[in-house]
C-alpha cells in the first residue's frame, strides 16, 4: 500500500487562493515571493489562463520554471508566458528534441529577452547525428526569431556543432550588441575565423566579456582576430584557455590587449609541451614560459596581471604573472 505525500502548506495556500480567480489576481502584489512557483504550476494544472498571465506579469523572482511547465500536459500556447518573464533564458540538456523545438517557436515573442544560454548540447548527440540539420536549423531559428538584440550568449559543451552551425551563429544580426560571448567546448579547430572576426567587429563598442575556452583554437585563428580584438575597449574579461596556442601567439595577444584599459581578467593556456604523461605538468617548462611572458609584460610597460591555466582537471592549476 503506497502512502501519498501530503501537500505542503504552500500548496494548500495556493489551492485556497485559486478558488476565487479574481481574488487571486488582486492579491498577487501582497503575496510572498515563495508562493509564486507553486501557484504558477497549480494555475497551469487547472488551466486558469487569467491567473497564469497575471502571475507572469507580477513574477518577483529571477527564474520562472518553464522546464516544469513544458513537461506538463499542454492546455494552451506559451503566449501568456512569452508576453511577460522574461529577460534571461537557459535551455538545458534535460529538454528533449520536441520540447526544444516547440520552445524555439516562442523565443521571438519574448520582447524583453536579453540573455540566452544553450547548455550541455552534447547530450543531444544522438538526435543530432540522426538529424544533421537539427541544431543548425533550430539554432538559426531560435536566434533569427528574436525581436530584440541579446546582451549575452553562452554555449557550453557543444562539440557536435558543425562549421555551418557556428557560421550561422556568428552571423546572426541579433548578436550585434553583445556584451558577453562565452563559447566553451565547441569545435573551432578547422573553423574559418571570418565569421567570428566579423561578429567581434560588430560588437567592439559593447563587448565586455569574451570567453573562448577549450575550443580547439590554433595560432592562425587567433591571429586572424587580433586586430579587431585590440579595438574592444570595453572588454573586461578575456579567456582563451585550454586551446593549442604557441607562446609566440600568447605574446601577440598580450601586445594587442595591452592598451585595453578596462581589461581585468585575462586567462591564457599553458602550452601543450608543458604536460607530461598522466596529465601532469612539467614545472620547469612552465617556469621558463612564465619568465618569457613576464619579459614581454615588462617590455610593454603596462601594469597588468594575467593567469595561465592548465588544461586537465586532474592537474588544474593557475599561474599568476603580475607586472606593476
């Protein structure tokens, strides 16, 4: 015999409040914030369109549980939600293909959206291989349908993105006012840098945060974006760690970012030759590289602090180089 979990006090309070929809709507401005999520789910379960719309417009928290809503049996479209919630959206791997595709159709109705994060897309590997156009088509659709430019775009663990996907991404007109671009674990090894360079060219007046970590970038790709990078005068954080760059290229990066007065965080990779077997670091080689880069900092004569980052989590270390 199974024992049902009794409802919480918050759930009971929500049920009581929703018995009278008009009273529930008028009481929203006096409700504690913690009552909104259970009330939101209950209103959806009970197909109460007016209270649901009112809840979205009065939402006091930074997160609205869209994932929970989309896993429930549908009774209405998401126009009530899209017309509100929404300044930041994060899409996680827990959403399956149909859910992600359905949600993509409503991004264009989110008139207040400023930040879009696509996380852990590698978990859709099988779906992507079965339908090679899925990510490209959906990614392009999700970005093209936006009515307002994004401030922030984060893409994490997306090794299955093709060069075509990335080209579509970097050419999206709604990214032309980005303040933050974070790409981690996307395969840029053979990617032509023209699209990325064009995007950086467009966002030089606004870009504050640029992170290209563990993307398989090589010297020639980095050198292609150096001139435009040197004009990103609002840049505060710059990360290009866990990439296969030579010391010569890191020196060029130091030279081209030397006059970016707002730049505070700079994270560069430890050269691959500094690793031994078993993912351990050769400290003597690291010391030589640090000395070489320190000399470059002295020659530039600009006070700054940079960090070198090792690639493997088993030996994750940061090496500080400071010149003042």
